């Protein structure tokens, strides 16, 4: 299956824009011929699964794309840059993303959509 292509917008119009859930649903709708509602539901299902796995502190590894994980940041003392006064920053959980080597290379080379799937088929998956 070829990669999902965004709508007929030119590359120049897409640059600088934020990709939204609706954009992903439209791309699915166009590529797979699904009704808009089904495409939107599929996007939500995928995102919900990713969130649930992260909530359970599991890694989410997407071959040829990257790895999402949750990490704990300890409490620490921060500084107000304006006044220099110290303030405690509480411990918290943060989501991190580590792109795969394939994704990094595609971004650096400016590869077109669809080449990610081809790169993944050419050899062993890198993360």
C-alpha cells in the first residue's frame, strides 16, 4: 500500500501548517476510500491505543518511525529568570519521542511520503 498522501494542497501550502486529526482522517479517506466518519474513527482508535499504552508506562515502538515512552522527572528547584528566586518544580511524568534512524534520514533528505514504507521493506527495521 502506498503511503498516505495529504489532500491536493501543494507542498508549499502544507509547510508551516500543523497536522491535525482531521488531516489524518482526510488522508485515510482519500487513500483507502473510506467514509469520512470511519476514517476519523480509525484515527481516534489508533491515537487512543497509543495513549492507553503510554498511560500503562509501556513503550510504543512504530517500526521505521520511532519510539514513544514515558519517563519520570524528579522534583527539582527551578529559578525565576526575572527575579532569580527559587521555586520547587514538582515531580512529573513526561512523554518522550525518539525518532528512528530511518525517519531521521528521511527528514534530512526531504523524502516524499510513501518512501518510509519502501525503506522499511528494503531491510531490517531500525529504531
